[in-house]
C-alpha cells in the first residue's frame, strides 16, 4: 500500500505517547514504516466517515 513519495506532504502532529509507541511496535511487527501505519489508519478513518478529497 506504499505510495509514490512525489505527492507527499509533511504534517506535524502531537499524539499521545502510548499511541506513538504502539504505532512503532506495530510497524516493527509488520516490517513497515510507522508513516505507512499512520497513513493506513487515516485512510480507514476517512473511509469510515465517507470523506472524499
């Protein structure tokens, strides 16, 4: 599900430290980058709420 980096935008956020740690652990377990985990979660959330670009 990795996407082309040419269409990327930086988004700086502050999140709960436990959530950040869990994301890093999941990324290691899945052999993926934490960024990919967060992007997947955001896509799922936007789909849930039927948000379109």
